[in-house]
C-alpha cells in the first residue's frame, strides 16, 4: 500500500498541509491538471492557496482544472451550484484562466451527452495530475454513491437520501436539494496520477477507517482508493482518530 497520511492538529492545520501538496504540484508542473472538489472540507485549503497566490508565491496561469461534479438543474448563476462555489471560493481570487476551468454542465439538455463530453475533455487534457477529494459520510467520492458496482465513467446519479440530508445544510429547505447530479466516474478518479483525500471532524472518523482499511467494495466507494499507487490523505486529528487508534504502527 502506498498511502501517505498527514495529520493536522485541527482543520486549519490540515488545510495548510493539503495546500502544500497542491502548491508543490502547481510549482513543479505549472501546466498541470488539477481535479477539484467542492463541499465544506476543501474551503480552508482553497483559502490558503489564495493567500499564497496573493503573496506572489503561486501562479495558476497555465493550470487546467476539472471539477468532480455538479447538481443537475443548477447553473453558474445559482448560488448552490458547484460552478458558483468554485468561482466564489477559488477561481475568482486567483489567476487561473476561466476557460481552463471545467465543471460538468448541470443545465445540459442532454445529460448523457454531457457525461460523454466531460470524459472526452478529461482524456483530451491527458488525465488528472492531482485529484482533490472529500468523502461523504457514506463513503461517496464525487457523487459516486454506495452501489453494487463501481461506475467507471462520468455518469448521472440519483443522490442517496443520506447525501440529500447531509447537503440540506447548504439549502433553505431539504426539498430544494437537487435529487440528481453528474459526477466524474471512479475510473477518471483512479487514473489521476496522485490523489489528495481530505477529511475533517469527528463525523468522518468511522468512514475514514472503513475507506482506508476496510474491504474494498463499491458499497464504500472511497475504499477503491486503497488501490491507488499515490494516495495522500490529509485529515485532522478528529477525522483520523480511529485510524491512529487502530493502526498505531503507521504513526
Ligand atoms: C464535492 C464532492 C463530495 C464531497 C463530500 C464531502 O465536490 O464531490 O463528494 O467531497 O460530500 O463533503 P463535505 O466536505 O462538505 O463534508
């Protein structure tokens, strides 16, 4: 197993450690392809990257990005869309070329054609160099929900009830949470040259243990990451508390 685990003492520390990994990738490979995630976990990491950009330590001028997922039915104008999130939390504050940023189009008239287009785009870019991931409480990565099989390609998914409930905190009511999304598939994620998995908080401790050390099964989509040759985990002490307790030999 080639897994590097970085433990931050708290969220801010974890976010800085994760930002160092992104920064190193961008510095060594200025024209790299970053796979990016939304959700609450990467926000601190994005804020740190913005600070380094503002200080003149980091440039995104020739970086390309592809995001993991987008809600079906929401566009860039909607403040709940993942495109809006990325613009607000990162892209508008750094010197990335907007035409170099990609998020699946949740408003596409033909969603299955959009899934195919997205895969072609990733292929044309030559794949992802560093894929940033958060993890759902149920082990989802992107919006690849627990299932009987690993979906390989970008696909249209119906969100698990648990995910709808978890994401309701970003909406005024649970009824407003879209019921489906477009997500990059497991194959594009696993073909990334490196993966940076982020997790923060007590609520993620069981799933982190299951994902990193449990059986590899599509019922816990993140468990496939155990097979990745270059997996970097950045978590805070709370999210990694079961991992450190059950596998003391690793630390
Ligand atoms: C976001 C994404 C999701 C989140 C996951 C964790 O683009 O694909 O898989 O990473 O739901 O979300 P947070 O970070 O809010 O706990």
